[in-house]
C-alpha cells in the first residue's frame, strides 16, 4: 500500500563503478521507498562500468528514481556534495551504495517527523549496532553531540539532513578532507539553533554480495585516521570545546575498531605499517589510538613480516 507522506523524504546515493552493489542496493530500497513515495536520487561520479544500464532498468520498475552522471570524476567529497544537492525534498538520507537502511527506517523517520513538535535539522541512526554507550535522545547542544557521537557521524549512510542545512552549509571549507558529510553538519550546528535526533536502536547495515569485494579506502587507513581525522576535528569552529574535539578524535580510535591489534597486524603483514610509517605518525598516535606507542614500535612496527604472517596463520587460520 502506497502512503503519501506529509514530510517529503528522499534517498540520495553517490556511486562510482559499483554497478552490482548499486543494483542490490536499489533492489532492497525500492519496495521501502514505494511505501512512502520516497524519491531516490543517484549521483554517478563518471562510472565506466554498466551503472547507467542498471539505473535505467530500475527506473522502469520505480519511476521516482532520478539519475545524474558527472562528466568527470570529481572525487568523493565533491561527489557527496553533488548527491545532496540533487534532492528537492525537505529531508535527505545520504546513503552509500553498499549500505541498506533499516527495514522500518522510513516508517520510523516519517512518524518522527510528523509527530514531533520539534523541527529536526538532522537525524542520526546507528550502524551495525556499533554505538552502545549513548542512548537514543535529542540534542540541542553541539558540544554534547560532538562529544557523544561525533566519532560515529563519519558514516555517511547514518545521516538524514534537513534541506535547510544543505542549502546554507559551507561545502567548500571541507572539500578533500574525507569528512565533508560530517563537517557541514558541525559547521551548521555551531552557528544555528537546532534539534538533532539520535536513534541508537535502529541500525544501517552493510550489503554483502558473495564473491564481490568493494573497493575501499583501506590503503589510506593510516593517513585518514591518524592525520586527516585529527586535522578535520581540530578545524571545526571555535564554538566546539577542545575537550569535545579531543574526545571525538579518541573515541573513533577506541570505538570504531579501525585500529584493533588484528588490523594493525594485517597492515604490518603487507608492510603498510613499518618503521618509516611509525616515524611519520608517532607524534599523533596518542590522539587516535589507545595502545602505547611503545607497543606499536616494539611489537608491530619492527616485528619481522614473516613472524607476523606466522602469527596470523596460527591465530586466524
């Protein structure tokens, strides 16, 4: 049964050379979108695979799909900006092409936006239940939001924006930071009265296709999470307290599991973590990682690769 929602919502999907994932993403989301006449905007960052063919086929299934293709690849951050600006609805769910929203996510969102007396500038969902220590709540204090779940808000697929934020925010300031989707939020919230709704109990999930592995930023893990993440947080407006910024940086390292011992050993096994890398980042490691630098230095950075591979084989065979 199709419902005409009072609040207009769209899903915006930036994509690049992931036709199979995009197809699976649309297959999952079309039935959910149809229930509320939700528009789906697809921003193609100059893919050279069969992305356009996939979209055209899905358009015949669901007429509220709108497709835009860049002539050249403009990069991830600018691609997210283009995707967000495609929408002509009051709220926009920014969704990666390898993610799926909660099955009841749109029902929940529509009910929230139509039943609450507050006008929400942002709604944030969980991802794979990874946030466990911050209960669902509304925020009006930007420092508390940054301190509580700022680390989590790097995941673009958990974010639903009110269109006013998209129209007024300063995208240019956060281009090429790897965190434009998060930067525009805190830039806006730092200078506007606002209501942000956080839902811990409803999670976005990842799409898995057997035999297909998505291309990720894995090779840039150290640069992004040691250097760029810290630089990004410290660049946020002065209204954000140093204590809130420091906690957001530290929490990502501790709670996202991006630097578990297993992942550090994997990086050492293919020489992405070595003595030269340690020398480059050792001064900022304490900001982002919970292990002592001495442990990184003694047991990972100079540990012979053949030993690491043996440890991997013994523990994770």
